[in-house]
């Protein structure tokens, strides 16, 4: 077992303490840096960095960063959700380490859709019908996997098809 324990910290974002969501940082008791490229393979990280070593995941609208000595998770509903995600990651880390000889490590990031390419496919009316003030903000949400073509009421059928065709080359969690 590579990761035996951690100490977690739950906090509200300093930039806006009125946010309903909380963030979590788990300070790991052991250094898990050696498992990161294997974890990247197993869980399909969307960004991987060799220096400093860390892998980032987008899971169910959460951004999760795993480094050698800490795990950070954003936009959590509460501490119970943090516990659930941390225990899941602990199991995944330990399982990836136990099977690392059978796993091909990945030191690569997956390709991501580009905000400006998405913006080119949008109507650029800034109508707000999608719930966002501008098409640019909507495009950012698309790159993060939170929105898709069906979330833009102003998009024509032809544009929607081009939009979906562009996004089909990326593994987004929409």
C-alpha cells in the first residue's frame, strides 16, 4: 500500500467566502509521486506535468489535482463529498501502484478543445439565453466539459452539427 493516510483541510474560497461550495486539500502522509504517470493512464488525466509532478482530472464537474504530497479538489458540496472523493482516490492510487508493472505509464496530457475555436462556432450574440453573460464565458464552460451544443438555444442546426463534430475529437465529461 503506497498511500496509507492523509490530513484534510476544508475551506471556502478566499476570493468569495459567500460561495456555497467548499474546497479540499488533503496533505498526504506518503509521497505518491511515483504513481502519478500510472494514475494518469488508469484515470485518464486531462493534464499531466512532469515538473513539478502532478496530474489533473475533471470528474463530475470537479477539478482534482494530485501531486506527490497533496490532493486538491474544488467545488464540493460539503465535507462528506470530500471524504467520498478522497477515499476513492486513495483506493485508485493504491490499486494503480499495486498493478504498476502491468500499466504503461502516461506522461502526456489529452488534447483539449480551444476556447477561440469554440467561440467561432457560436452565434456570438451574447444573448444570455444559455445562462451566461457572454458567448466567451459559455465557450470556457464548454472547454471544461460543463456545457455542450444543446445548451445554446441560439445555435442553428448547422452550427450545432459543426460544434458537435469539433467536440467529438475530445473526451469531455458533458
